[in-house]
């Protein structure tokens, strides 16, 4: 069975911190799904 992760966010703008989280997650799970939101409801 594969291990999966979901990383939700607006990523507006995407930063090196976002990329670092994705790279680190890929070391411990098989798949990272990046769920991008438009951020209309972001406060």
C-alpha cells in the first residue's frame, strides 16, 4: 500500500519554504498531492 499526503494551500506566491516542505514530504511518503486554492476566502 502506498503512503500519500495532501498539501493544500494558495501558494501565492510559492516560496522556497513550500518547496522544502514538498521535498521533505517526498522522503517519507510515495505521493504528494498539491491542492491549490484560489484564496478568495483567505483572510
